[in-house]
C-alpha cells in the first residue's frame, strides 16, 4: 500500500464547549485530488486549518510521508511543503503580483547588496512570477508588477493558486477556490486545479459545489459531525448519494474507502 | 515596466486575463493616484511654491528656504517614524512625548553628570527605542488599539519627562556641543542648511530605501494592508509590528537631537503639538490612515507643504489663524482624496 503524502489521525479540536473535530482522519495519496465535502459545521475548515498549521489540534497526529510532524504555525506547514490557498486568499491587495507570490519568502540580491543592504531581487522575483503564471496558463495577466487589488476575483484566485503551486513541494490545499467566482472564472480555476495535479502535486480541494467536486476529484472525503464519515469514488457513487451521506440521510455503502 | 498596465487588450478568451475596459479621464486620474500616492502631494507642493513665489519676492530667497527647512526638520523627522507606524494601520500619539523625554534625557544626563556628548546621545537613543518598544509590546501582546496605547503612553512619557526635568529647561550652554551640532549650518550653494535638515533628508532616503527594497519593508506594507492574510502568508506579524514601533522610537530620538539643535536648549514643554503635526504631514503626504498604502517621501513632502503654507502665508501678511485654518482644510482634502482613491475599481 502506498504511504499517504499527508495523513491525519484522530484529530480533536475543541472551542470551549463546541467540538469542531471529534477524532477526524484523513489520507491524501500521491498525485490525487482529494475533495473534502461536508455540511456546515462538519469540521472541514478546522481540519484544513490543522493541516495547514493555522490552528493547533488538541489531540491526534499529523503525518507527512509517514513521519509524524507538529505544526505550530502556518510557517511550519509551509516548511514541510504544504501550501494552502485560503478562502480569504491571504493576499495583500496593495502589493503587486510578484510581491504577493513571494510574500514571506522574499529573495535577496546576491553579494553585498543583498547581505548588507538586504536588497530584494525585484527583477528575479518578477521574472519568476511571470514564469509561474505562464506555466499555469495565466499569462494573460499582463504584468507581474500590477497591484493585486486591480485584479478581478478570478485573477486574484489565480495568483493565490500560482503561489501555492510555485512553492508547494508536497501538497496543495485549496479552501473553496470557486466559492466567490462566476461560471467562466470557476472553469478556469478548476483547470488550474487539474494542472497542479498534472505537475504531480496532490491536492486537497474543499468545496460546497458538488458538480465541481465530481468533475475533478479522484476520491471524495465526506466529513460529518467532526469525523470522516466515508471516502467515496465519484465514478461509482452518485452526487445525490454523496449528499445523502453528508447530511446523514444515508449510511455509506459497505466499508468506507 | 508598467506601460502595458492600462492600455492592454486581452483577447477576452481567458477569464483570468486582464480587463480592457475603457476608462474616463477621472477614473484614469484615480488609477494614477492609486498607483503613485505621492503625485498628488508633490503637485500641491509645486503649485504652492509657485504661488507663494509670485505673491512674495522674498519667498524663494536662500535665507527663507533655509528657514523653512529648519522649521520642517523636527516634524519631518518625527513623520518618518509616524509613517511606518501608520503604514501598519496604527497611529502614534506618543511620538512628541517620546521626543521631548529623550531630548531631556540626553541634555540633563550630560548637564548633571558631565557625561560626554556621544554616550548621552546613545543613552537618548536607547530610551527612545525602549519607549517605542513598550508601545509595540502593548499593541502586540495586549492587542490594544494603537490609538489607545499611544494615548496612554503619551501621558506616561510626558509625566516622566516633567518628573525627570523637574519642569526646568536645560540651557544649550550647559550641554556638550555634540548635542547642539544639529543646529549648526553649512553653506550649500548660497543657502545655509542645518545639519538637522540634512539628517532628516538622509533619514527619509534611508527609510524609503528600506521600505521599498527590503523584505522588512514589504512586510510592513502587507501587515498594514491585511494582518490576517499576512499571518497566513507566513509573515511574523507581531515581530514586524514590534520592529516598527521600536524603530519609530529610535527615529523620535533622532528628532530629539534635531530639536535640541533647533531651539538650542532642551525644554520639557517643547513639541506639545508635534504628535498631531507629524500625523498631519503623513496624511497630507498621501499615506493612508487605514494602513498598507503610502510612502515616506510623501510624508516629507507633506511636512514641506505645511511648512511652505505657513511660511508663505506669513510672508503674504496673512494672520496665523488663517494659516492654521488652511492646514486644517488641507488635512480634510487629503483624507477625502485618499477615500476616493481607495474606491478605485479593478
């Protein structure tokens, strides 16, 4: 059996008397798109936040390539090769595209200019930003020197995805990447998700949109009441059955996964 | 570079591509001001200089320019620290109090104990930095709004200043000459310029470089733009805020040195309104009070605009009260402009 790239075992997260995660498990296999669906309050966000280091779980463990890790900040998860596209995108609107792509990991110039004067390698970062956008087929964004706030919702999403794809060496997590987008923009972002997988990076995709989930996912993780209720194959389980399992109207068929 | 920014035409095939909407001249102006925040203030300064030069033949004389620069040096220096705080969506009401406290520390320690100029100066810098650090700790640890933190420390630092100085002014003749050096002048092309003014310009250039060309500078902007997004992007936002408030404190100590040179003494009652004047300079200079947008050079221009207005109106024989009214109107115009610029459409 293949070792999961990213695995969660028995994660528990409580907020006061509310239990957001009640022993949640998750397995992400190499090269797959794993969709995570669940009703509101099922613990999707808490699960994803735990995996991306944004919250620290009270119990349970997280394994990367089979080795236990502990994330106390988003920086730890990032250092482990896990990049997250947050629903809020986590971009800085007034900075330009290249600056956002390299936010928090800026490159400095070589030599004295970089080591003593701490000068940023603007041109290098701009060229690399251009390369990353081109590689994902979003070269129609004219200029990496453009401020992110001048971009449309879909373009901002593309910048956030490009950042994750550029720096994620193991896993890319995307939280509701199409939630705020129109039909055409959603289409383009889904293509980006597929392209990230083509690069060999496994993706965790959190979405409310069943048609999107069923279109791109290899497996679907159904979260319910703070736990993993089932993992289903979108080719054998219908959309309405997945929703029924998600809402508790139906028990999952056989043993899950 | 940015030539393709607004004229670009996308094929329209890719929804993630650039937009090609035609803009009205007004919208284009909005976009220009949005991308270059200092253009507006620079234009205002130029117009003001031209108008006052026409109104009064004395305005552009070397002596008068020198005077404006001296008058602006203290506020301009304070404004550098104020700008980096405001860029993080903060505000520093305590800057004037920190400056006065450090000026008293520098002067009184030297006058009382005979400590030479350099150690007295360094002690002042230490005090200024620690005061700023205290502000930063209160903002990041107790998570109090910067307005409240610095309103509180303004009173604390001012009281400490009255206590330590025993409300007495320290005369320049009792101080080491190094502390008064910032008030000395050198002749630059017929204009006598104080070392304090030159130091302010050098400080502005150095801070502008740091904000524009270092990762720290970007993190300052990003933290002010969106704190949570910055944290999720892996920026250690608490550390950025601490460094900003501490750096601002050190800058206020520099302002204290400039102040001592300017008034040739150290007075516990000096600079009572300087905190508001520095905020005025920053705001008129195009830096947004909501954080994440603006530039240091703008604040220098803002300080110069206030200086030029006051000086020009005085030369034109206008009463002080109208000068003050003019500055008030400038502030409101500047902030209205910022609000309008922020509403820029993608």
